[in-house]
C-alpha cells in the first residue's frame, strides 16, 4: 500500500518484530545494518530462530553512541545480547573504536565505501522525527558527501556516529519500524509535509513497517 506522504510504502501489522523477521528471511543474504531502541531490540530477539544463512551475513550499524560495547547505552551491546551472541554471523563491524570519534567516523566511512550496498538497513523513528542519529537541526542531516559522520546534540545522551542520508540511500532495502502511540505525532507531521529528518529517507526500496498505534489506520 503506497502512502503519498511517507517516503516509501507502508505495511500495517499486528506484530512488528515477527513481520520484521520475515522480511529479513526474505531479503538478507549478505549484509544488514542494525539499529538501536526498544522496538529494534524486540525485532532482533524475534530473529534468533529465523532461518537466515547467518554465516554468510556481515553485520553493520546505522548509528551508535560513542561508548564501549559493555556500556548500557551501546547499540552494539544491545544487539549482541538480543541476537548476535546467539547466531553465527560472518562478521560484526562495530562503529565504536577506542580512537578519537572523528577518526572512527572516517574509518567507518571508508568501510562503507569499500562494501557492496547493504541488503537491509534497519531504521527507527524518534518522537522528534529523527532516524539513525540524524537529529533535527544538526549539520549531519544536510551532509551530501560523507557516508558516516560524528554527530550529537544537547537533547540526546552521548556523542554519536551515524549513517548519513547518502549512506542510507545506497541500501537495497530500507525498513523503518515504528510502534506505539508516542510515534504517531512524528508520523503525522511527516504525512503533513514537515521536513523532519525521517522525511528525507530514501533507498532502492523503503518500507515503513508499523502497528496501528503508530501508523493509525493507514
């Protein structure tokens, strides 16, 4: 079902994690970029028993708080606990490295340029309309050349590394999972034409996968 104001197609489901797992089974053969947040964690737990050829899959990250993997705010740490400690993936490519953040951003940018397009980039949506760590009003949302940059703002804890919109647009498939009433306002603002960061998502294919609380009756 096409939505004229969300950038991509929309799929309304009762069980977002289960639907996400089916998409991964059907789509991911070589690579996936993971996200952070509670919805993402539920999606990754749903993947533990999915019939994916994990030994062929490289795991990347679309964004990361610049903290070590054992820090409670680490996206990598969450994804390891939820999924990656339970499946034999080919390789995990952490964003965080114990180097200056700009050096880590340059290194991940180079990694992305050397890699084939990612099969599936998983994104979420913040109540303020951000996706990955592309926050409203920050220079990162207007980046047109770099694939990975350092970013952050006063409203979100920890400095971050993030895919830029050009990096997201390289993906073969972009899936944005949205659940809960706290995302409804951002969805409606995008539908109304507000230039929130998530309104700029582009990719070879883009799917908004959500429940009725987030997406309404669409």
